[in-house]
C-alpha cells in the first residue's frame, strides 16, 4: 500500500521547517497537495509546492539542504527518514505547464494559513484544473472531476475553457493537448446530467 500524506502531517512538517525559516516565503500548493489542503481529498501521495518568487525558491532550497533533504526523482527533495518527496516548482511553472499569471496575485490562490514565516496558499480552482488536465493522466482527470463536483457553484465552465485554451496556446504541445478541455467539459456535463 502506498504512503499518503494528510493535512495534519503536512502542517507538522511545515511547522518544523518554520523553525529554521527566518524570512517570509510563499508556498502555493498545487496538484494533489492543493486538493488535500482544500479538503477535496483526504490525502496526497507527494507534496507539490510552487514557489513563485525565485529568490524565495533558492532560499528554501538552501534551508532544506541544511536540514538534510537530498535530491529525489526530478526536482524532488526528500530526507532519508521521511516517506514523502517534496516537489518545489520555481516561478509560475508546474511540471511543463506555465501559468498565465503569478499565483501570488490574490485572485490566483486561496490563502490557507501562516506558519511562522511561511505563507501557505493553494492554487485557485481554474489554474489547478488547467495544470492537471494538461498533464492528461487519468488520475488528474479524476481529480479535476472531483474538484468540479465539489466546487461547481464556484467554477464558471466558460472561464475555465478560456483559461485552458489561452494557457495551452503557449505550450509546445498545443496541437496535441488543446482538445483535453473539451473532453473534460463533456465528462462533467454528463455527470451533471446524470446527477452523479
């Protein structure tokens, strides 16, 4: 059985980090981490944070290096005694998707809490769905469907479609991925019609 990280465990880790972080840093959760912090899912298998400010990203990496975090798969960091990998995305990029605007702008994230000098937020619903759909994994589509089902009164499907298409237009794989949003919208419309 794979290990899953709960919000409680994540807050415990961030509390530990906060003892060593001496200046303000902004962590914006994305992916499954955002879904967990937003109470859409109970847990996540890894930890994904955007650190939009480049200087803050470099600072956090130095702190984590001092705390014995080592490179693990891709951009991930992990300590020997911990089960979870922390992916720390720099700037406005998540994996290969570059967001249209900084997640630090007020409307582009949802504030979660301050933990010492750590400002913790979660990506807004639109960019969260866009970034997951562009990855095109089945688990990401499932997560997006769940998010839409729980928060559909707060999500304008036309705004979502436009945000996806604009974000997609800057991607080198635009031709391949541009139809994913239509598949997703058809899927959630079918769910709406069936009342599930």
